[in-house]
DNA sequence: AAAGTCTTTTGCCATTTGGCAAAAAAAGAT
DNA sequence: ATCTTTTTTTGCCAAATGGCAAAAGACTTT
């Protein structure tokens, strides 16, 4: 829990009571590798913070191929920005994970009680989104080997722990190509 | 100006006085094609709304190539999310543009006077960022022709009005490739 | 240990894209 | 109108990536 608080405090100040309130309203959970945290078509209105492990967001394109849109590593929030709309993606544990989960009522209690809450959360989410955007953006203009090298750098813990297909679809190449690239690098 | 108000009202309510205050604090400006609205290394602390035309955000990669990160079309805001850090990108008019500009003092006046302002603006920015992210994301997993077709669909007004190089670097391919793709499509 | 399943690697070849330079076309300047 | 400059197209060939299927390897289950 300290990890979460520490993380939040980077973006705004909280007093002891507020920190306690956050702790009270949070639930720690575990996810096993491959388990889904959210599924397309179902409602998804929880907010979670990744304490350990990596999640991945994925969807199916019009050819039925599974595309990994991005990975969410430790010390990041996951939430559905469009809570009123049906969720169209999958959130899956790429490795075993420890999460801190906030359920809707608890989350709105925080929002209603802590004056600064919405501002802080907005900052956090915005910041994270910018990072994702930049990372994703830089993939477009590079060749596959460079993309993979950057991936290894950014997610060393995933490189040999998730199926090749996850990484390949994230990088926008086929499994076989990634396999060949991998071979050439070593 | 009505366009801006109408746009904002999609994300929250404003009364007459508030709308008037926004109008009072806004400045209409024009940009000629190719003109820079912001440059890397300089401060950029204005907030602008695109009334007409298209802007593009670009930067130089480590090979000195100019990369178009994304295009900003009508009815969108442009702002620097990290006002305290040096701006590292360029914002350039891809076509002649009409903008509504808010200067720092005016912007903070809105923020200080209109209770809901920050919330509304956050919603707007977040929403726009998600859209950019999704659009950019989908580029990664498609071949160049598909990317170009999607580009045409999304930015029909740009297709024959900006240099090929802007589009090519946005799509992550070379100019010659784009030229060949274009030829095959027609 | 053996059989079955799933993942990764490999071979073969087609297709796509890149790199470079020259030609052609378009836009701008005098 | 002519000359200049910039942008786009094209040709040629190399390199990268994809598609498909078989082989090899890893992991499970019995």
C-alpha cells in the first residue's frame, strides 16, 4: 500500500487522514498469469493500481487477430475512462500480479471526501496517457529490430516470460519475424 | 467563437456569464500554412483551439529525420501539458488556420473564476488524448496501404494539401513508398 | 516415460518497403 | 515567360517482413 501512496504523493499532497481513507477503501488482490481483469462486453468500473507484475490491454482486429495495444507495468493505474460505454478491450495479466483495487462506491467516496482527489487523479492519468502515447508513437517510425530492442529495454521482465505472440502483436510484426529478429540479436 | 463554446458545452454546463467570460479572455488569430505556432526550445504556455485548418506536431528523431507525430484537426485544443518543462516539439500550421488563443493570465482567470473549468478541460484533454492514442496505436499493426487509406478517411482535407513528407513520416514510411502506394490506389 | 498440446523456430518463397539517384512535375521567383 | 527551387514520381536493386507449413522444443497430463 505504501507504494501506492508514495506514487500518489508525487502528484499532490495528502494528510494522514486522507491517506488512511485511501487505505481503508482499497482492496488488495492477486491475479494469476493469463487471468482476465476485464473483458470486452462486460462492465468495467473498477480502478486498479499495479503493485507487482505486468498487465496487457488487448483487442481483436477485423481479421480476428489478437492485438496487444500496450503493457501496463508496476506503479501504474488501470481504469476505464469511458465507464458509461461498454468496454471493448481485454485486460489480462501478462505475469502474476498484485493489484490494489478500488470499487466504484469506494472510489467515489474518495472523490467526494478528498478535495484534491480528482485533480491529482487527473494529473496521474493524463501523465500516464502521454507516456503511452509517446511510446506507441515512436514505434511507428522505426524498423522491427529497433522496436524490439526498445521493448526489451522498457520491459526487460517480460522478454522471456510472456508468449512471443503478445510481444509480436504489440510491435506490429508477425511471430515468425520476431523469432528471426530475436535470433539475430543474440 | 460559437464553435468553441458549443464544443465545450458537450463536456459540461456553463451559464451566460461564464460563456461571456470565456469570450472576453479569448483572442482569435490566424496562422498561415507552414507558420509555426510553437517551437522546440521556446516556451509554450498558451492554449489554443483550432477553428479552421489543421496543425501538425512534429519533432526530429536521432537520425535528424523530421517525424510528424500527429495532426490536429478542427475543433480540437492544442496545449502543452508540461508547461514547466521546455517544449521539445514543433507545432506547425499544415494548412492556413484560424485559432482561438488563450494566454496564460487569461487562462488562469478562467480556471480561477469558473468553478467547473478545470474539470471540463481535463475531460476534454483526456478525451482527445485517448483518441490520438487509439488512432496512433492502430497504425502499428497495419500495412502501409491500409494506414494510408485510414489516413485519407480521417483527414481527407489534408491528402492533397500538405507535402507528401508530412504524411509519410506520420505513417512511418518513406516518401517514395507513399508515392508508390498512392499510385496503386488510384 | 509416453502421448498430447502449445509455443517457437526454421525453410522456402512472395511481397512489401527502403535506399539512392535521376527524371518529371509542380510551385515559386525574377 | 523563363529560370530556380522544391516536391513528387520512377527505376533499379537490396533488405526487411509476411505467409504458410513443417520441424523442433517446451510444457502438461496421464
